[in-house]
């Protein structure tokens, strides 16, 4: 077992964990933050995307012990975040979700796009979304939602 | 898909890490960004007994220009390179390559040293850096040594790194303003591993690489000679002959797409 | 509209309104509750020992060390009297193949469940799996369906005389099938996986307080799963409760029973603790490589003027190793045989369709079921005929589509199309895609050397399969009437219970819109609950594009009954006659006043002393039901059109433009309708270009991770231009038709036709999905 100290959604957390425990399983099963989802466990689908020190990472292929000393933000940790609030409303208005399983990871990735690439056009948005699989929506609503937030933030 | 059990040790110095590699019971691996090793471990295709965590070891994240050499630490992430942290013409080339690797959330953790040491035959850096030329910097029992990128990768997932050695960085050429670079990756979805790679860097001399070959990437001698003689394009048909001459064991389709990658990489270099 | 309803509610929230989804909030907050999010104390995690080979006998299993009481095999289940999954249709000659939960003696596909290992964590359970030993005698595997039908092939099932599950003929005027002009082609649609983003998942425990087995499963069919649990585990219906909570996509994968849904609950009963099994992606790609694998030999016969005469075909559907519950393993082969004609008129039909057993996972009805395959085969044959006759493909289709004046139209195989204007959909797509502009562009050539092509795909989709048709077809699972519970709550709102299960279709919103349409209630006052057999009416579930037709119809009818009771109470309060009242804006309106639903509810719930003497004792909590009468199915339809650019050097195909002109009858929520079509279309693109579950000669799956299996993504389809026609169905409430599957049906045909149009100078045609770069290059190379 390895000792682990980190912040999750602003809260200090200390735990003793098996080295092989993924960050995704740590937040889900040990912290009961189940908004982060597992879709593939090999880093392709993006459903597990969380922020580590403000940057999006794949929690399924990040061992929890590798997150020692970092600040993790899961989908549950964005209540006071303007970009996320705008994205949530835009996803709602643009029918950017159906079954909801990809949505938390998609929102974290979308937030990275609107904050890191404030001038992105549709082609760029589609390119940046290649790492997040959605089986339900065909992406149209998601792309429209992100573009609408980019436009609002430019205004 | 949960990894098999392993031990985990956090190192503070490079010497410590090298010693741990040497004294480990069973298989020991360096934990880099985990973006390549992580999936393999979740699939239990890799089952190391010990992962050595270097995240607290300093000196592995630097990017320094010293004359005609750029030294890049092994732990520099693809994302930093994508964001332009490497200066100059070399940096612009590397930025282009980095932006096509996987997805941003993977690029935030994946490292250039990890990628080259892991040596997945379909990965980008082994081919892209081979086209650039330069050296790999290695830490081992006897201190630091260098190996040229030429011949560093010897096969799929196999390099010239010894079992008790750690790849600590790269020394890459500072390309001049007139240097030409072109990189072409064949895949069906952005970020996917390549089906074929063509990489061309014309600095002091042309270097042309055929990559994503299911074995080590290789330099295409006839193509380099053609460019050295002043050519500004190479047709797909000629590229097929040039690649085939080096006996890569391709079927017709693979030969075709590698030839297209080479031809279009040359096209990008001269665009 | 039936009596009482007067149109949309306070903010236009009834039929036709673009209401935003009520269910969005929890998903946006990461507060959705899927099976893997539910925590029960003392839960043990399960990992499954699975067959490493495609075909073997004399199975012997040795448990791993340290697994006492934590390791279970078929022997243990048999000793407890558990029955296998058993499902046969009424088709004469349908060979039955019971589906064992855990392999018994024989192994019949790679990934077949062999044993269950339990531990405190999934990782530790997987350690136990690694320590288990399986011994067996390998047998020659039956991998390819064309080889499987040969009499000399090895037998998947020892007691069968061949591997043909069912051999069906659909002949009508067959002796006259030939005509002066014919084209013959062979087509193959390759095997793929469904890949909802949430895989299968089961959490089960014997709940002591409820004194019954409680099974949480990511299921589209909770009541059907309950039936299966009772049949297999020998339990009474009142001893079982199934809950499908939030489900992360289904698309048909989750509308058939999985063995895990039986053996995991059984194991939970043995260990007297909750047991959880969460399917990982590798498990899904290996064990659920079970969709779409069809082979067609088709001959299309026509007059020289292009009029279709006859359709001849030999269809084989690779149906895998076992028959699945409840639909059985001949649903797809019989659907293919019966409906290959699509939306076109034929006067003669000679079609043979065989379902064949192989050593691969059992087939599931993935979105569209047989229709993507038959659309692919017929639409490509039509384009081949067009090339043969020197006609524009669009034009040849226009000539042969069933015209609107023939509705309702009886097909050559006895099906009946209810309503629709198929030529208009084709006309509109052709206008939107602008065929003439494509032809001009083709003459000019592209600067980058790519080849441009345009293609069409037309289809019809039977939605909401009905009782008579299912029984006549001899199917194993027959749908009946659909019920809804509607309860008026003390505050004047509605709580509605339905038996269909929502897993992305927005039903918590769209089904509420039906009630809003009836009563003029604010949609916030209406809640729609589903998924729990303890509280929802019985239903065969969500599949076959049936939910709005059936559950929507049931809600409409139940609201009609409830509305009468409400009016009766309201009339009493208003001191007027029942016949003088109507309902509008959630109020009972009389000649000289009105009273709110809340007021009516108050009287029923709190002041029954004020009720009229003739009030219906059933009160304000009503269950009623619906089935179209006569019980016929509404048919949706559409035409898709696409422009592609083919890179002849690499074989890559890029979709430049894509249009859809579709008709699903009355539209309840246009936003939801568009979402279903767009999502289905990208799945269709996946089938068309990317998705393939490859197997080697030994039956080993080669596409077991997303590194080998490419999913369609955000860059693979430009924004689709969607056009809607509305020809209401005469059969349903409000004239609605189903539509959930349609988007996924024609893309393979449409894209293949566009690719073949682009490659026409090469004279070679793609005829197989997915249209990979290798397959395109093969066409290019064939010419040179």
C-alpha cells in the first residue's frame, strides 16, 4: 500500500491505496464521486476525463499514486466555475447529451477547449473533440454548444 | 481491466532510480506519464513487478538552447511542445508533430522521453526525432552517456536502453531558418496511432524517415540522395521503389501508404 | 385530438414543442445513477473466467487457490436446478439451442462465460481469474458463415445435422421473377459491436426487507429480464424486482438477455451478499462482437425502361452460437428475407434467407436490425442497375418508389405501409444535395486529385411491431398492449409510470409532453418514471422504435380516462353537467366558471365529503392501455444523400456533405427527433466506414480494444442538413410513428453508393462494409 495525499474538488484527502488503483476508481469507489465514468480503461473514450492541476487528464490510465500532491477536479467540483456553468446551459439548450454517460468527460474536455482555445472555429472544435467518444448524439449538439459558449465569451 | 499488482517506489534522485532498477526483484519499469504503459497494464499486457516513480526527481523537465543544440528533458510533455515551448524552426516542427499525438488530455501527461523509451512502432516521436537527428541522453550505473537517435530504436518496443538505464533527455539540432521540415501521418481519425508516417527534415543534409512500419522506423537512403541532389518533390511511384529497396516486408497496401506518406511529407517540406 | 385536450400547455409544451429535456440536469452535474454508481454495503466484485477458444469440448475447470466460496461454475448452477436460457420461435424447422449461462461441457465462442470469481475488488477478482485453469479438447471452429452452411462443416451444435438454424423462403409470384435486364451482385456487411458507452452492468442482492431478489441491470427490458430470472432461477414473479436505473445507451445490445444477468444474481443468492459485475470494454468488444453480419447474393430484374420487376436473393445471417432471449436468433434473418424489397414496388419476389450458427457471439438486434443490411444490398444493386441502364440512380429510384397515392400499400410479402410520400423525400434530398452540381464538379476534377461521388439511400422502417404481425411471423417474443399509470397528485400534478425504459431518448420529457397536450398542464408538474418493475406497468420494453407510439399512446388513452374522472369531479364542483365541461390549461372549464386540477385533487385526496355520488372509485389514479386498432405498424421512412471525396492514393473516404429528408409522422419534440436521427446517422457512418469485429481462422477476435476497433468520431461527419416531411400515421395517437432506429439504416448504402459513384471510372465497386482504405485501394488497383 502507498500513502497518497492530494486535493479533490478543493478538499484535502489522505488515503492508503494499492499502487495499481486508478485515479478513476479512487474517486469513484473510495470517494464515492461517481460522476467520472469508465468507458474503456485504455485512454481512448474520454469518459473519465478530470482536471489535474487545472489540465484535463485521463483518470483511467493515471494511477492514483501518480496524482499524489496534485489538485484534482472532477465533474462534481465545478459548481462555481463560470465556463462550466455556461457550458452546462449550452449543452442543455443544444441537446448535447442523450444517455449522459459521456457527458461529464465531455464537459471537462469542452471546458478545456473554451478556456485554452478561445478563438476556435468549428473545425478546430471537432478536432479537439476527437478524444471524447459519444455514441448517442452524433456530436452536432455538442459542437453547437461549445461554439455558442466560445461566441458568448468573446462578446 | 484492472492492472495486475505491482510495487511502487517514489525516487528523489536519478542515482536512486538507477540503483532501484538494478536491484529490483523481477521486472522494473520507469513510470513516465503512463499514457502508453497505463493501457497496457490495464489490459495486463504489461505486468511489471515494480514501477519507479520519478515525478519528484528534478532536472528532467528543462528545455535549453545551447548554440546549435537544443536539450530537452525526458519528462517534457507533448502538450508543452504543442504549446510552443521549444523555440525556433526545430520547435515549429516538433509543435506540428506533438499536436497530432493522441488527444490533449493524453498530451498533458505523455512525455517525449517516455514515448521514445517505450518505442511503440506506431508512435510519432521515434519517427519524428529520427528525422531530426541528434542524441538520446541516458543515465546509468556509470553516469551519463549518449546514443545517436540513428539506431536507438531496434525493433517494436525495443531500444538500445539497458535494463538499468533511464532515458533522461535529448540533444537535438537547432535548425536554421532555411531548414525545411515536413511530417505526414496517415490515420483515419485525429490522434490515432499512425498507419504510416513520412518525416522529412532538410537541415544541413536531408533526412527522410519511413515510420509506423511495425518495426523500427528507418531512413530512406534513396530519398535522401534524391533530395540532396536538389529535388523538391518525390512522386508516390518513386517513393514506392525507394522504400521497397530497403526490404521493409510490406504488402502492396502498406507499401502504398508509406510511399504516400513520404511523398506528401516532402510536399509539406517544400510548401 | 381525443376529448378534453385543447392543445399545448401554458408555455407550448405539448405535441410539437421543442421542450428542453427535464432529465438533463443530473447528467450535466455528474449525478446520473448508472448501475456502477449504486453502492450497496458489503458488495463483492465479480470477474469472469472466459473461454479462450472458439470451439472445444470436455471442459474441465480448476479453481484458483484461495477462492473457496468465491468461485462458481455451471456445475454449481446445475446442482441448484438453474435452467438455461431457452427460446425458440414458432417457425417450423427452427433448431433450438439453449444458451447456457456458464459453459457446460462445450465452449462455443471466445469469451463465453465459464466461471465466476468474487473478491473485494475487481482487480483482486481478476487476479483470481488469472489463477483459474481451464482444460479442454479444441475442436475445429466454424468461423465463416459461408463455410458454415456447407454440409461438410463442423457442427456448432452436436445434435444438429447442419449449422442452419432456420432456412426460410419468402416467395411471391416467384416463377415470374425474371425480366430482360438483370444485375447480380454479392454483398457483405461485416460483424461489428454495438458499443454503447456504458457496457453491460449487473448488481444483484437478495433484499431481506423486500424478501425478493433485487437486480439492477443496464437493461432496455426490465420486465422481460424479470421473466427470464423467474424462468431460469425457479422464482415466483413476486420474488423478483428488476431495476434499470440510468442506462448509458442501449441501441439494442441491452434488449436481449445476457447470461451475466442470470448468473450474477444467482451467485448473489449463494453468497448472501450483493454481487456486482461491470462489463469492461475488452469484454464488450470480445463477447459482444455480435451485430450486423450478413451476406447477400442479389439479382435485381427490371424492364429496359427501368421498371423493377423481380427481386431474387440468397441471404445468410451469421447468427452466432446461441439463441438469445427473448427474440431468438432468427429475428434478423427472417426480417431480412421478408423486407428486402424496401420502399419499392416489385411484382415478383424469390428470396431465401438462412440464419446460420457459428462459433462467435450470439447475434443481437442492433439499431436497425436487418434493415441496414438489406438497404445496403438493395440500394447498391439499384445503383448497379442504374449504371447498367445508363440512368441517374436518383431517377431510377423515383420511378420505382411506392407512390403516395397507393397508401396504404400492401407489399409483395404481405406487409402494409400505412402512410407516406417516399418520392417526395427522395426529391427533396436530391434537391438539397444538388446532383447537377456534383456532376459538374466531377467533370472539372479536384485540385487535390481526390474523386467526388454522390450517393442515395432510401429505406422504410416498420416501427412499433404489433401483435398480429409478430404472431403471424412466428416470432418468439410477441408484443401486446402497452399500459401507463397516471396519477393526479394532491397538488394537481401528474405522476406517470410507463413500462418502456428511457436510456437517452428523452422520454422523461417527450412522454410528459403527451400529458401536457391532453391537459394543458405545465411540464414541471408532470413526472414520468420508468425502469423499476416494482412500480412500472408490464412492458416488453424499449426496442423496435416503439416507445412513443406505444407508451405515448398509452399515456394519451389513460389521460382520456383520467380526464373523464377529473371532469366528473369538476362538474360537481362547478354545479354543471358532465357534458358541459372541457379541460383546458389544467382546469376543468364549465359554462360559468372553471376549477383547477389542484382543486379537483384537493377534493379527492383531502375532502372526499365534497365528491359527487357517481364518482368512479378508481378515482384519480388510473391505468389504461393502448394498441393501434387494427394492430398494424406505422412505417417511418427517409432518403439520405451524401457527397464523398475518395483519395485514390490512400483509399480514405471523407464525407463532404450529407442530407436527410425524413418522415416520422407527427413530431412530438423536434429537438429530440433531430437528435435521434443525427446520432443514428453517425452510427451508420461507423458501420459504413470504420467498425469491424475481425476474427482469425481459429475464431479468435482480433478487434478487442479501441486501438483495433475504430469508433466514428467528431470529425467523421459534417453537419447534416435535416429536412422533415410530416405524413401522420392513421394508426396511432396524434399520428406519431417511431423513429429511433432510422438514422442508422441507410448510411452504409448511401456512402457506398457515393464511393462507387466516385470510383465509376475504375469500374470496380465496393461491396462490403466497412469501406476501409484497403477495400477502396483494392478497387483502384483492380483497374490498374
